């Protein structure tokens, strides 16, 4: 867990998305003053529905924004990742272990 305050995390995420307080307020459907209260530290948090909306607007995990639980961004799983996982789930346990060993060997040699 990181040691940034809620308002610091909000500012980090806004900066990463290049959003102003007004931009974020419009995306979330709250007043700019409401965002400013959180950014300035006058308010320590948000109502759950606004917290979720802000996290979505900033493309960050709710857990990171609310509590600082890493990682900041949601993990991106590609179509290829999903395909590999689909095949992996269909394998017997012993074959999964063999495949893991093979992948480990390939990744270490490359």
C-alpha cells in the first residue's frame, strides 16, 4: 500500500489522464467545487457511487483510489491472453505443470 493521501492519489490520476478538475467534474457529473474539496483535502473521501465514477473516469482501480492498494491501473488482459487461459483451463493438472515449466524455460532463454 502506498502512503499517498486520497487527494494526492486523485491528483496523480488526474495528471496521468491530463484532466482538470472541471474536466473530471463533467465526466463524473458532479460540481467542480466537489472535486476541488477533495483535491484540496477539505473532504477526505467521496460517496461510493462517486468514487466508482471517478475511478472509471480516471482509468484507475477503485481500491487504489480509495485506499492506495496497488496497482494503480487495472490489469489489461489481451485477447491472446484470454485464448491462452482458455486452453490452459482445459488441461489436466499434470499437463499444466509441464506447460508452466516449458514457458519458464522459454522465457529464461530468450
